[in-house]
C-alpha cells in the first residue's frame, strides 16, 4: 500500500479519539463503475498511532466526486487529468 502524504492537520482523530497531528494522505484506488475500471487518488486521514486509515463523510463525498471525474476522463485514451 503506497500512501502519499498531502498535509498534516491538528484535529480530533477518529481512530484514537485524541487531538493530534493527523496525516491527510492519498492512495491510488481502482474501482469498477458501470463496468469501467477507474483509478483515482482517494483521500484518507491516517492515524500513525493506530496505523489506521479513516474516511470521514466529507472525504467519502470528495472521493466519490474524484472517482466520477476519473470515470468521465477515462473514456478518452488514458490521458488522465491529474491536478
Ligand atoms: Zn490518532
């Protein structure tokens, strides 16, 4: 599993229930949507103490949008629009 660290954020951690520097990370994921394979960077919060990824509702929403964007972009010939 390859994680890319995007930033740190001091906040209440959903994994260990403490306030600390939570890592915001992204991980490439491939899912199948309507028979189309979509690879997109999914965003998670990561607790170093528990070694656990958390997907908050906000992130779930964000990841869903990224996934759907990836789906429409992938109808071309693999020219991915990575920001
Ligand atoms: Zn934590």
